[in-house]
C-alpha cells in the first residue's frame, strides 16, 4: 500500500482545518471582540490612540509583549492580564483545532 500524495493530505488537512474554524468561529470571534474591546478600554483610560490600543491588544493577546506600550494604572494592568489569558485561550483553541484536523486527516488517509 502506497502512502497518500502530499498534495492530497495537505488539501484534506486544510479542508478539515477550515471546517473546525467554521464550527468554532462564534467562540473565536467572541474572544477576539472581547480582547479588542478591553484593549480599547485600556487605551481610553491610558490616553492612547485607537491604533495604539488595538496594537497593544494584539501584542498582549498573542503573548508577544514588546514592552513599547505599557499600561501604567492598576486597573489597566489588570485588564492587560485578562487580555493575556484570553490570548492563551485563543492560541490553545486554534492549536486544538489544528491537531484535530491533522488527526482526522491521518485517520481518513489510513482508511483509504
């Protein structure tokens, strides 16, 4: 029995990944909206521009944390921690979807 063609595996994986993202999109988009809203709130309290607030939200949510924009007040620091936890949740969810798509792809390929 010959192994499946890489192009076929890639196509099935991307289809399974898209299906998983489609199913979980309400949760994913909810987390993103909450993170951006918290970033905008932090930006408003700290006196940042909208661009800086959204940038801070994504840098913190992706747990990169360059440190070029830093909240100074206690409330905004606490909200930044919430954004960080939301980013970890979002990353874990996307990774789980990708692992499930890979498992489904390999299981589907083994049955052929």
